């Protein structure tokens, strides 16, 4: 391959990082609940119904949209995903009505699934084509950092946009970064043979049969995946309830994004120090269960107080100790899956986690309509109860040879 071609493919890396930053610069996330309830005129329960619908759409669209990247290329998938994201944002603000929001959620799910995995695949293919696959971990890690950078930037700015120009303004403002992501995606270069030789996306039937068979037959994978799905579904409620909690405690709208950004920074700090914390407490199991208990206690505090400093602290700590458990569980589950079945089993585990949110989110919405305080208390007690009754053992979390994992899990 020529030096000129290497340079063009090398430029894919910084462009993909920028696309990650721009696509996740979703200003509306800072005030999404007030956007739906105050501007949109729907109830808090309906907001959580929408989120459950969004996850169901993600579940349904993941495989079909994967064929775009498989057959037309990652570049096309990323460009289309950004363009569809613009359409979703404009649809959200076209009219304040629940059916419109449902349609917009479905469109936005298409945008997400068109981006899902396509940027990472193109980055890896570009590194492979230029002979730099040893940089893959560093490059993919930086892409995740750019994603978090986009989220933090958007949440910091979004509240101020809404405070100055109205609750629908952050959604309209998202059109700009999404349009820039679309234009940048058009300049990407597809590595030779990356489309023609890509394996097709694993289909639903294969995921459900092969992944489901391994999941049901392997005790440890089943145990870890179910505990992850249930505890994560409870913790997920904080994403939708932290803004009503801030509103109830008297925090001005413009500072909602600041609290969200601090929560993201807390998650980054926790994940960046997992190894150090694990060494300090001397056990992976203690780390995992301790994080669950601390998240549960934070939820209980949020249900018991309206004092602004304590509410803000509870939200930050709740996010910090609940959501980062997902990659930890994922790492532990990976220890027990053979390489040749990894893709299908992990896809099945992801489906289980998604469906748990789809089922539990509407219930959280109904509870929140009844009492926000009691909802947080119930979620907190649920997390603590799961930690107290956990059947996870230290040996389930440690890396081991594939064969012994298999034997231990059956």
C-alpha cells in the first residue's frame, strides 16, 4: 500500500474520534425529562415508557442495521446514522405529542444502531491495513474517551441553552454537531476489502439458539448475566429520575447539566481506579457487591431528603457506583466464554440486559408517578437486597483457562 493511502487511512482515526465526540454531543440530555414533561406535556411514567420503547427498538434494529455496515461499508453506516440522528432531533420538536415522541425514539434508535460498532470496526480495519494493530487498545480507548467528552460537554452546555432559549432549544441545537459528524463521515476512507470480506452480522436466530444454549447451560455465565440485568435495570431508573429529583430540590434548570457532567466524571474516576480499589479491598467480589450497596444507599438517601447538597451528592455517588458495574460484569462474563462463541453469547447477554430494562422501566415510571421518594427507596432497597442475596463467588470473577471455566460452570 502506498504512503499516500496509509496517510488517508491514518486520518480515519482522528476523524472517527471527532465523529464520536460530535454524535454524542447531545445537548438535550441535560434537560430531557423537563423537555418531555414540561414542553411535551406527557407524564413521568410516559417518559419511562418511551425509554423502554427506545431500548426495544435498539434490540429489534441492531441486526438489520448491521447489514448496512456489512454490505455498504462502515463509512456509509456512520454517515447515515448521523443523518438519521438529525431527522430524529427535528421530529422530536415538530409537535409535543406522545405518538410523535414514540416515532422519534424509533428513528433515534436507528441512528444509534447504525453507529453501534461501525466506528470501532472501521478504526480497527484502518489500523490493520496500515500495519498498526498493536495500537488498537489505545485507539479504541481514546474513542471511548472522546464519547465521554462529547457527553460531558453537551451536558454542561445543554442546561444553559434550555435556560436561555427554551426546553426545545437543546434538541434543535443537536442538529449542528450531528450535521458536522455527517459531513466528517463522508470524508472517511474505507480500507480495501473491508466491505467485501466482512462477515455478515450474526442473525437473531443464531444468537438466540447458540447464545441461548450456552447461556442456559453455563451456570456462572447465567448467574452473572441475570444479576447484571436485574441490578442494572434498577440502577437505570436514576438516569430518568435524577432530573425530577433536582427539580424537586430547587436546583435551577441551567445547572442540571453540570450535575450530570460531574456524575460522568465520577464514573470515569471509578473505572480508572478499579484495579487500585480492588487491591485495597482485596477482593473482586467485595468491589462488585460494595459498589451495588453504595449505589443502593445513595438511592435511599435520595428518597429521604430534598436538601440540595445531599441530593446532588446522592446523584453523583449513585451514578458513580451503579452504571460502571456494566463493564466490570462484562469483563467477568468474558472469562467464561470460549473465543469461538464469544460474539453470539455476548449478544445474547446484551439482549437479556436490554429486555430487563424494557420490562422494569415502565414499572419504575408507574411508581414515580405515585411517589418519587418511595420509588428511590424501593430501588435502593432492591439493589441492597440483590447484593445481600448474591450467589456470586470469588472464583466466578477470576480469569481462568477456558477449559476449566467451562468445566466449573457446567
